[in-house]
C-alpha cells in the first residue's frame, strides 16, 4: 500500500541557495528514487517564513522510503539543506471518506 511521507525542517540558508542544492540533487537522484519506489515529490515553503520547509512524497511502501532515506548520500543531502535533521513522518491512507 502506498504511503505519504512528510519532511519538515528549517532550511539552513537563503531559500534561493537551498533551492539550487535541492534541485541539483533531486535531478541527479530522481531516477534512483523512482526505481526505489518514489511516486511523487512535492516541496512547499511557508509564506510567513520561507525557511520553513515541507516536503510531501508518495512512496510505494514504507520500507522503500526507509531504505532510500537511510542511504548515506541522502543523509548528506539533508545535512546540506537543513539546520538540523528534519522530521520525517510516514502516513498510511485511513480509508476514510476524502475529497
């Protein structure tokens, strides 16, 4: 069953500088992530504080995202982007009525 993964953190620098890092790394790792089970990747910044980051990914399984995010390259990438390790949470579909 697919899972939703949220990544919340405070980016360590000016959003434009971090965007460059993010975009370079995600373009270089997109195929690897998709082969590992990443279905989608969305990024948001708070309009009140553009250093407040929210990433939302959909993955095929919780195990796939856990294995991918444990990769030392991905951990290094998070270290370049965030002041401290981001909060990563895995969510399962509730089966409740949605729209």
